[in-house]
């Protein structure tokens, strides 16, 4: 659990939790436990995704994947334990505020569940067996496999900042959706154009597996334009939000230009 | 998810949730969602435990295991999704009572987490590599791998019956602990003495793997006496509880005599 969680990575999702929580100044509730919970879920999903029966990857965040460093059973259980720990930490940390704890668990379980994160992964596996996956299928995969966890990071931050269900949280969700799709397209572009040392994970996998990605469907330039469009919508949604959006604005813009 | 969840089994854990909830008459909160959540966690743990990198089992609840019926990736994701769904169903079903939802999530996450259920499974894996595992190690494994989920079933039922932290919940936890250990010893005895058709899962695995069990340490008769002792303590704890304990009394006694 520690090995994979402490390997680093961009920590984009926990940063989004903190940034959303601080939109309206000092947050009502300390968002750090929520940020850690989100990163636990993200890390578990990477550990399981890297297993031999899934993507069978050797390298992640610049280190051997968990099953390479230890063994498959340990990696499987570490993933299970990180997933479970996310819900433990939320209910432990926010024990004095059951409304918040319960709302955070609910959002996170839905985002990480069979209709979003896991649904996207399942569809991703099935698309690999498809002769001609469609753009719709690809959109479904990215919306759920990638965007769901980015949406929920912002929403959980908003909840720590005492946002109530309504237009403000809806905007954060929309922002996360657009950022998430842009993020995944950039990931696909980097897989096609970057190198393993820079990314800290194996590149060129998509082309090797003849996987349907935005790059395969629209080419590098076309994919790039899609990423720019989704980023522009994200920034537009963000700029209409109340509060100090400067940090998030810069973060969203940076994600389009990232090299890793 | 449905394939494994609907395969049946004894459904002991959800029955314990319902029985504990009804100790003091009609429960304050409908315990059925809590019962389903517990069974989701139990079923996920069986799916992952049966995977090739773990126990590599072909048969469970009288059917092919999930990875045999589908494939390893599907079984992995179905397990992940059932684990996540447990927390989703608790926060969806008890959305009107955040205190209860949060307490149930907290209990369940702790019981299923790295210090209990998963800790027990990890220790179980490591004990297999040990030349001479001790009785203490075996006790640790059973207490966490098996008893934790039986304890939490009773506690979650108690919470639905509006029990507060204190002697009553402590007694339910103690009852679950003793019942859980007795249950695991009977499991070990059945693995050594029953047949695959009756149990619906492969028998003789422990002896084949030269696994340390109560049967290996104390023989069938010695193990049987241990199971009887733990059952006697469980019944003693139960009989001191307020409320109508008749059903639970019979259930605990029956578990000692079960043939599957």
C-alpha cells in the first residue's frame, strides 16, 4: 500500500480536492482526508489495472509496478486494501460531521463504482476485443474511466468547502468532466509521442495493442484540437464560478501543456 | 457481480445482520441494505480469494468460480465493484440518516480493511510460505480473515436496531468473534472430512497444500473440542444479552453441527 501510494505521480486528484475546497477561502472542513481518500482510490485502480490479467504493465510512476516489486497476490490485496481504506479514512476523519462523511462516501463510491470508474475499465477491456470501436464507445470509456474520478475530486473538495447540492457543485462536476476528457486525450497523445523515461510508465502501448484512442481516430493534431476544445470549455465553466479561481485556472491550462 | 452474488451460499452474514437488528423487536432502521452490503464484501473477498494468484479455485458455491465462468479481468473488476458497491448501498439506503450511514461505513471499512479481513488474508498467504506456523499465527488469521466480518455483521445489525456504542454492542462483537472462530474451525474440519459435492467448493485443499489449520495442529477431535468451546462462550455471551435471543441461539448452535 505504501510502496504504490508513496511513489508519487502528479497527485492531480488530491490537488483538485484541496483547490476546490479553498475556492471560497479557508474551507469549513479540513479537506486533506478527502484528498488522501481520492488518491487511495486512484492508486488502487492503477495497481489493479497494471496486473497481468489487465494491462500487464511493468512500470508505473517510474518504479516497478506493485506485482513486479512484490507478487500478484500482494498487489491484488494492496489494491483491495487501498480501496477499502479510502472509506475508512473518510469516516474516521470526519467522524464529528456525519453529514459530510456520508456525502463524501456516497460521491466517492458512485464515482469509483461499476457505473463509472469500473464500468469504464470494463468497457475498455471489451473495446479491445472489438474490431471497430466507435467514437461514442471511446467517449463512454474516458468519461467513466478517467473523468469520473476528476469530477468527484472537485465535488468532494466543494463539499469540504460547505457547498450544497446545486449550481455550484454542478459546475464543479462539469469542470471535472471537461478537464477529465482533456486530460485523457493528452494522455493518449503522450503515449504516442513521449518516451518511457519522461512518463515513468511504458509508452507506445496503445499503438502496439492497436487500441482505439483519440489519436487513432483523429490523428495527433485532431486529438490535440479536441483536448483544446475541452480545456476551453473547462476554463469557461471555471471562470463563471464564484471565489478565487486563479489557481485552478492555471492548473487546468497547465494540464493541456504537460509533458508527463 | 450478479453471477457471484446470486450463487447463494449460506448467507450467514446477512442473516446475522437481520437477527441482531431484530433483537429488540422491530428495528429502528431497515437492516436489509446493511445485510446486502456485508454480503457484497464477503462475495468480493471470495471472488478475489479464488483467483489464480491467490487460492486458484475452480468451484465456489457449487458453480464455476467467477474467473472460470468469465475471465480473470472480469472477476477482478467484479470483486472491486462489489467492494465499492457495499459503501454505495449504505450511503444510498441510509441517506436520510447520516449518523447511521457513517457509522455503518466506518465499521464495515475497518472490518474489511488491511488490519482485519485483508490483513488476515495476507498473513494466511505468508503462513503458507512458513515452515512452522504457530497456533498464534493461526489464531490471528482466523480472527481477522473470518471473525472480523462475522463480528461486523452483528454490530451493523445492532446499529440498525439503534444500539449505541457500549456494553450491548461490545457483547455483539464478542459473540461474533467467538462464533467466527468456531465457524472457521468447522470449515477446516469440513475441508478434511466432507466432499466437494456437499460443500460446493473443492475439499482437501488444506491437506494438499500442507496448510496449517486447527485440524493439522490438534487433529479432528481436538479441533472439534475447540469449536465446541468457542461455541459455548458465544452462547454464554448471547444468553446475557437483552431481547429475544432465541433465533440467534439456534443459529449459533446449528453452525457447530453444519454439514456444509
